[in-house]
C-alpha cells in the first residue's frame, strides 16, 4: 500500500527532523554551559585576585597604624621631655641671683614656652631624622 509507505516515510522524516533539532538544541546548550563555566571561572579568578588585594591592604593598613601609634608615642615622649627640660631650665634660672638674670627671667620663660610649640616635622628636620650621632644625652 503506497499510503502506508508514505505515512511511514513521513513519520521517519519527522523523527529525523526532531532528532536533528534535539542535536542542535543539545549543541546550543553545550555552548551556553561552556560559556557559563568560563564566566564562573572568571568570577572565581577575579574574586581570588580581589581577596589577595584586600589582604595586602589590610596588612599595609596594620603596618601604617602601628607606625602612626609609634609616632604618637614618640611625640608624647618628646613633649614630656620638653616639659621636664622647661621646668629644669626655669629652676636653674630661678636659682641665679644676679639682677640681670632676674630681669631677663620673664623673657626666658616666654622663650621656653615657645620650645613646646614645634611641630613633629620641625623637630624631625632639626635632628636630622633623630640621628643617634647627634644625641647629646639620654
């Protein structure tokens, strides 16, 4: 029967077309999956890079904070030393009994007060960055 052969042939063609479409869809899905996998790998790599940068920044920040704290302590120590030196100088000036020293005491006291008004950078410059060879006394 010719109709039956045509019907079987039509079904076969339809099945082959569906199989070809399924293969094409599978190929398309494979391409999408590979692209998605590549995108995921790129994101993972960027995330790792960002993590490394973040950790380096945290380390640097810690170093800078420690250096800042040390500088603050040094400034506080210098201020304390300046205050002690100012007091010692005032006592030494008070013990002198000559009239000339008594007249100049007020201006010296005023000069001593100016000693404590130097900035850290000015002190650092004046001491050549706290060069130990320029140290007078402990």
